């Protein structure tokens, strides 16, 4: 299984809007690999065994899976596996795409702490597939209108994800839009993960008491405030480990863990391997 590593510059190009889509017919397994951007995949035909650090499961027609930047995934036992992929700069979710927080299926898929997925109806697959085919063709359009077209088409695709799902991996979760307090805390941590956040700091930004914010946040995302922050910091650390040759101490400090031993422990608790093991396996400059 050849490892395919793709970096932001290879996918989006220099100074380009960080959004791209393509279609891939996989006739052979795809080995474990990581990206420095977010990937969302819609399976349009066939089946495969999808594996992440959370475990393995079979995915088939209509399944939508997401892997955030820094996390790894792989496909095994592929059978006529046709996939439409969306590649996104993670920073878009704190800016142009912050509106996805109003839609629980999208929030659970993209921001949840676990291995979440949704499944589309046949009609939604057809519509989303059409939008994604148009999205992939946007690169041929003039740059002056390209990003506007990309954002508009992605909005159409995400509308299908939000409204066309028949099954969630974790049914029975929240169905109401995210509260303003939870949104404020989430975006604050995402925009500045290196800050030494406390629940009191985040509650002050959100305009509610720490206990109220903790309850709302945990109820909405299934993880505590600082639990989500630790997970996000580990992802940011993984991106830097794969993309740079910086020391673990420096990377840990940049994501908010100033003690390198603590940074290594937190990283291992998230990824099940040490930072050096992760770099050896997933670095973009590593041998296949």
C-alpha cells in the first residue's frame, strides 16, 4: 500500500483559497496517512474498511466521513470504491465557515471529539455529488470569482449534509443550534490554542458562569472545554510534526504545552504513539 502524502501547497497552491474537491476511484488500499488540512469524503459507490485512531468500520454508499488536520486515516479492503473528497483549510471553520456551528450534523462531523459520520439519502447523494463535481471544476474559472463560487457550492454541499442525513453514528445527540456561549468558547480556543485558557477565561468571553459553560459545552460536543482544547492542541502538534523538523519542545510550546514532557504525554494519550513515532510514520519527508 503506497502512502500518498498531500500538503496544503500541493492541493491549494500558493496564496489560493484553501478549498478544493476531487473524485477518486480507489481500486487498491490506501495506507495510513495524514494531511495538514481537513478532508471530508462522500462515498458514492462501493465499500471499504475505514480505519482511524478510533478503530475500524465498514463504509459504503452515502457515508460521509471527516478527518481533521493532523489526524490520520486509511482505507482497507476496498471494493469498487468511488469517493468524492473535499479538502479544506482548518482555519475556514473559524472564519468563512463558522456558520456550520448552527447545524448539529455538521458540528458533530467536523468539530466532534470522536470518529463521527453521517449517511445521506440516495437523493441527497445525487445532489451533493453534482455540487461537488461543479466545485472541482472551479479551478478552471477566473480567480476573481473562483473563491465566491467555491464557497457557494460548498454551502450547497453542506446543506445536503445537514438536511439529507438518514443516520448519525451517535443518534440522539443535540438537534438545536449551538448556543452563543459554546460557540464563543469554541472559536476562542480554535483561534488561539496556545493561550493558557481556563474555564473562567472562556466563561468571561462567553458571558456565562464557568459551570453553565461547562455544562453547555459538554452537552453539545460530548467533551469538556479543556478536553476539547487538549485534543485540538494535539492535532495542531501533529500537523507541525508531519510538516516541519522543529523540536518537540518548540512545537509543544507553540500549541500551548510549554513542558515538553507533558506535551509528549498529552500527545501520546491522543494518538497512541509518541511524537517521534508519529513524525517517523507520517512526516511528509518520510520514506513510503
